[in-house]
C-alpha cells in the first residue's frame, strides 16, 4: 500500500530526472555528452557509481566515461571489452524491460571475461531485495530512429538506498538511458555537421566535399532537419526539409516549403517559438500534423552561411519527444493520483487547496474602506505590499481571496465548499467479503462522487475510505444540497461479484478561507463530519 510520503518522493525524483535529462543536450561535444550521461546517473538517478561503455566502429565497447569513483575511473577508463563478451552479458540474468540485471549468483562466471569491471566491497545482503556488491545492472542505449542499433551500455552500481530498484526506479533508469542514446546520437550528428562547416570555410574543393557530406547528413539524419530563410521579408520560411521531418508531420516536402514553423506551431507555443528563433535557441513545442493532431518536438537552431560572404540560413534540428512527454505526463499523474480510484490523491488535494489560499485573511467590507483610506499615498492604494484591485477588498495583488458564508443560513456569500466524506460500514464490507470487494466499492463510490459534481470541481481520495470534494462558487444552502445529493447517490446498492452491498456516508462541510492553512481547512470539514456522525448516531439510538 502506498504511503502518504511516496507521492512527494516520486515528485522529487521526477524533478531530478527532468533536470538531468535537460542537461544531456547542453554539452558542447561528444566527450562532454558522455561525461554528462555518467554524471546524471550519480546526481539524479540514485546510484553511487556509473560507467558509460561506448560502441566503437569495430563493434567493441570502450569505457568512455565514469562517475562516482576517481580510483575506478583511473583504473578502467579507455579500456576495451569485446562485443562478444558484452552480448553474452546482455543475454544473461533478468530482463527488466530494456534493462538487464545479473544477480551475484550468476555473475561470478563473468569475473574472468575481458569486459573492464570493478568490484566494490561491502557486507552480504540481509534482505531479499538488498543490493549485493557483485550484482550487475546494465542499461543499453540505442540510436534514435526506427532501428535498434546499439550505441553503448550504461552500467550502474551501489544504489543509494541499498536496494534493487523497483518498477519506479527501473522505469526512471530505462527512460534516462533512452534519452542518453538520443543525446549521444545528436552529439555525434552535431560533431559531424560542425566538422563539415569548418571544411566549408577553408577552400573551394573542401567546400564541395563538405556540401555533399552535409547533404547526406541532412537527408539521412534519423531525426527531422530543416533549413529556413534568415532575415528579409521571407524570414523563417522553410526552404528545405528532410524525409524524417516530412514523415513526422505527415506532409510532403513540396507542401512544407509553403510554411514556416510559426505556421505549424500549436497556438499555445507561439511565444516559446519566437523566443528561441535565433542561433543556439532551443525549444520544446508542439507542431501540427497533416491530420490535425500535434506532436511534441525539441527544436535546436544553428546558423549556416551559404558562402563566406553569402546569405545566412537557419538550420533547425527537430527531435520527436512525444514518447518522453507522454512518459512525463504518466509519471506526474501517478505521483499525484490515487492508484486505485484514479482520483487526485492527498498530496494533489493539498496542492490545489494551497494554490487558492494566502496567509492574509479577507477583511469585512467596512475594514477594507478604512484600509483603502490609510493606504492612499497619492499615487494609488497600497498597504503592506498589496494592491487593492476592488473596493470590496476581495482581490489583492491579483489574488482573489477565498471567503466563506457567515453561517449555516445562506447569506448570499459564495465560497469554496470543502466536503469531507467518510464511508459508514465500509470496514464490515472488508471484513465480510474481503479487500477485493472493498476496493470495488471504493472505485464505485469514486465514480458516483465524480458523476455528482460539476466540471471543474475536485473529487480526491484522502486515504482509506475518506474522500474530499472541493466545489467553488457555492453558498451554504448549495453546499448542503450537494452533500445530500452525494450521500443519496452513495447509499444506493453497489453490485460486486453478483451481490449487492451498501455503504453509508457522513459529510462534513467546511469552507476554504484565506488566512487558514490547508490543514486547518481539512480539519474544519473533518470535525463537522464527526459532529454530524455523532448527531445521526444519537437519533438512531433514540429511534431504537
């Protein structure tokens, strides 16, 4: 069962993963990229040692970068292991997706092969999933594009938590290895193109040879490439695109010449594109396909001169990052949503509440008038760093204050109702029919709650059989009516495994109000729920 702290740990890990992936494409050379790959394992993925083994032209793998131990780096950097030995390792052990884990019980047969390796010292494991000093974990890196060309292998050792990685850690390492392969491919491509550009500037004969080399690198690059006009009335117009970019966008080259990237970009990403349409600019944006859909891409711009004194053109490298973006969204969703019901979890609920609250409580109308008078300085109304946008005092510095109705009687005030829901009789269902039936009941209750609220309202699972509903723009009577509707929806029989089961529901209505903390808001609704539950219990006892 997921603990309450795990979503925060996942979010922190996700931020670190995003950071090290972003740094992969900032290196200036292939050597810098390889070292950045190794450093990213240590700084962001959670291992103490990392080694990058790169495939050479002859097929063997050389230790190209190391991180985590200066002694081990001096011992094995530059040493070569045969491709046959590496193929043997990548065919042993356990397959974790693209990863390959060889436990110490099998890895002893590899001690004498020619792959450069090091051995760490440490005690024997005490637990089943504890990392053994001779355990081996490899993450293959493949070239971008449709094939599975092996670029190299990342080997890691000594997880910082001392445990073999679980599904979350395996997915993070595999995703990082995939992005590292793309970064290395891009670094090689950039290096080839930069060498071609140097030759272009030296002499005419080298210019012709380099043009052919550049044409091939451009046309046959595994990722999208485009050349656009730079300056003049046609600035940004696409002059040439390669097959990879045309396939990515589903548009023929003849049609692409009628557009610029500004014509193809998603409306929400126009500003991002304009800010990065210069030399060295980078951007992650969405480009429109011919079928009307959009694909996430990473753009990188370089300026290329046609001749020594001729016009300059913008060379743009376009990398398909749709899979990475989808993974990021999936990882973020998992970290912020309940695995069973799919509802926002406790951490996400608190984040949404926190975004609406500030530390400054809303003052009554008359007090706002006094504050305005006291704050007038001749140029405008200011007080304690807040700008009064409305005379009623509901908005300070463009923050709309949360206010609550004055009592249980509807006084016309609208606010954000916080409905705390606790299921009655749920434990007996678990005890009588088992946790599988209990889980099915929770899923159905979540569905009924979600169906019973408006678009834009939040239904979250706080934990166990407790749910919270956030509904903005309600008065006291509206909130009471909503609680009744939701309770009536929950108490209807729930069919599970051919039987009908029932649960009751107790609701407590609190209000989110500026000046309160998130915990105070939730505790207020929780306390009202318990007051209602005790009141109903007394009524039942009298009736009995």
